[in-house]
């Protein structure tokens, strides 16, 4: 038996047993990460350089792209390294850093998605007050509050998780450092403190979820009152990408964390963790670009300009 003071590294879950499958996982992760980097990079570049996109909706979309880039760059490179070099180890400090950064970006993404829902609600249900409620200063304050809240949330969870004594080995049942799997190694009843923090975070997340649902109920009621079909289609084109991204983020996370222990298995847990931690950052740019004509045009201009320069 060992305690946390004697643990110098953790063993992550191996993605595959055979060399061929390890290389396949490396290639799949490489393709997904490159797609995420390209898609989110193009969105950030298009919004930052396109002055006509300097609106609250695209400002928050830029923040969302930053969280997507941060989250996928936190977990995937280490998993790719382990698959390529046939290893499972991650240092104790590296695990703590990975947990903190991942929690930070995932929390920020959820808060940003909630704010984006508020943006759509004000735009559709209270258009006359849009400039007042979502001025540049208000948007900056909301974004800063989201990032600061995510930082505090990640800091509290990381500090508390790694203050627990660990005596059940150092093997994690996940391909990256995650709180539930580290708690399984704890031999102290003080892990109830971390469970209390998790309950608080889940309550906060549920509050955001209720706000999103309530906002979209009001949005759909307002949309259905629009007389022209063209007007309804235009409004839906700005709401559906956000709704799709929120649904993807919440459904994959809920399936991973709220599934019954009776149906849990290493392969299922691995598949679900990939779905909520790796797939959304790559899919979000595609979802927004397909439905938003302004963003699609701006991204095309960016790519065309880059092509002619080279």
C-alpha cells in the first residue's frame, strides 16, 4: 500500500493492447485534434479579423473556440504520446496540472454556452433592449466572470483532490486525469469533502441547464409568433447551432458521469470519455460554420486570403 506522498506518477488507462491498435488510436486522435485546431483556429481568426463580426454573439463564439482549443490540447497530446511510445505513465505534478487545466476549460465552456444562450434570448425575446443588456462592457464582464468562475472551480477541485491521501495504488481507469478516478484511489473519509464540492458543482451546472431550457422555451414561443416563414428560418439559423452544441456537450457529459455502474466497463467508459472530451471541440466549429452564413463567408475569405498569399 502507498500514500500520496510516495506516489511519483500515475498509470493511465491504455487505449489498446496491441501495437497496431495503439497506432490506430494515435492516428484517429491526430486527425480529430488537427480538425479541432483548424476549425477553432479559423473561427478565432475570422472573428478577430472580421470587423463586421464584432458582435456579442461572435465575441462569445470566439471565447467558446478558445475553450475548445484548450480542452483538446490538454488531454489528447498526452494520450497520443502514450499510444505512440507504448507507455501509460504521467507524473504526479503533470496529472495535477492536467486535471486543473481540463477542469478550467470544461467549466469555462459550460459557462460560455450559458451566456450564449442568454445572448440568443435577449436578441429574440427582447430585441429593443439588446444594445443595453449586451453592450461591449457587459459582454466583457460576463466573459470575465465565466473565466474567473471556471478558474476558481478548477482550483478548488484540484487542490482538494490532490490533498487526499492515496493508498489504492496509482492506476487510473481513464486515459487522462479525472476526479472520479483519482477519488477511487483515496483511502480517506475526507473524500466526502470532494464529493461535497462535486455536489455543489453539479448543482451549479444544473442551474445553468435549467436556465438554458427556460430560455429556449421562451425563444421558441417567440419564434412561433413570427408571421413570415423566412423570418422564422432566419431566427432558427442563429439558434440551432448553439442548441446543437449545448445538446452535444451536455448529453455526452451526462452519459459519461450519470450512467449506471452496472453497465460500466473499461471499453464503454473509454468510448464515453472520448465522446465528451475529444469529439465536441472538433464538432463545434463544423456545427457553427454549417448553419451561420456570416461565419461561413468570413472563414472562406480567411482561407482564400491565406491561399493567395502562399
